[in-house]
C-alpha cells in the first residue's frame, strides 16, 4: 500500500513539475509580444504617437499614420495598465487579448496580433474618454 502511495505521489509531482515548466516556457516565449502590445497601448493613449507607430509593422505605417493615431486616440484617457488574459502563439505569430485600465478605473478590451516583433493588427474599443 505504501509503495502505491509513493508511486502516485511521485507521479503527481512529475505532472505538476511538467505543468509549471510548460507555463514558464509559454510566459517567457510571449514576454516580448506582451511588452510590445502593452507599450503600444500605453504610448498611444499618452500621446506618444511616434513611439506607438514604431511598434507597428512597416506595412501599417501609411494606414496608421501619426496623424491618424492622434485623431483616433487624442480624446482617450491615458491607460496606466494593460493585462492579458489570453495568449496564443504559433508559427503565424502571437495573438493577445486583455484589458487596458485608466487610473480612474475605466476599462477597455484590447486585442493584438504580432508577427516578427511588430504589431500587425490591433483593436482597442471602446476607448475611455478624457
């Protein structure tokens, strides 16, 4: 009986260790993508449109010009935190979904698509007004 309990305890420990290892690897693998998306949301709502645009894929610079970003996000309150609740990573890039929050507690759902270290798509709506 003790041998069976030892085997079960050992198996459970191995399963827990594998789970922790997988979660740690996923978080490390997506850390840059999360930082990139978080930086964009914080910069674009703080009025640093040039820095925010630099995080976008070069193919989006004409569509999301500094002028467009100013017109779109200029009336938004600055977000102070961005957290992600869903992260999916594959050979096609990383997709993130989460929430951006202002100091006053207003929240906005956000989603980002990232490929090769640049944002290839995003959605932030509805924006929190100033």
